[in-house]
C-alpha cells in the first residue's frame, strides 16, 4: 500500500499513525474471536465517527494494534481517550461475565499507550505485522 497524499484547505498531507493500547494488567482478554471482533468493530466505528480512517486493526491476546489515517486537525490525545473510554464501556457491558475474573474496577485499558507515525518502516510491513497478531492463537 502506498501512502497517498490527501488535501484539506491549504494543506497537503499523508498522516498515518500506529496506535497500540494494552489491556489493564496485560490480561489475556481477546482469546475469543467474539470479543476481538467486537473490539475491532467498536474501534473502527469510533475512528470513523471522528473523521479518520482505519487502515488495519487487529487484537493480540492482551493488546490492540490500530493503523489509521488522520488529518492535521485531529486531536490525537482526544481520539485515543475516546477510543479507550467508549470501547472500555461497551466491551465491559457486553462481556461482563468473561471479564469479571480478569479485570476489576472501572478500567479495561492500561492508562498508557503507544503512538507513532508509520514512517520508520514500510506501510506494507506494518500492515502485515498488525494483521498477524492473532496467528498462532
């Protein structure tokens, strides 16, 4: 996949980000396809509602990788907080029985996250890495 240039007003840009969010206590909660599928669906919808585009998304057993395109006006900390807050609430509601022995309190995600631009490796390599997160489970 090539990085395509986009434009908005007076700006021409190609902003691709790699976000990793980790489950609190590194608990293996994404062992079922149902929970991983739901998590991917929720996050994809949240990113799209904010005006960005998910390029690739996949769950490891205790974390999620998200590759997304953004525009220069995107508030990245705000977007990450929306992703983590809304997905936490929705996943806890739907999968409360599966999560009760692994997570307690109101937290689903670790408070920290990893966010980088995708310029250090080729986009194709990064997409393959993200898509292979569930292989071997």
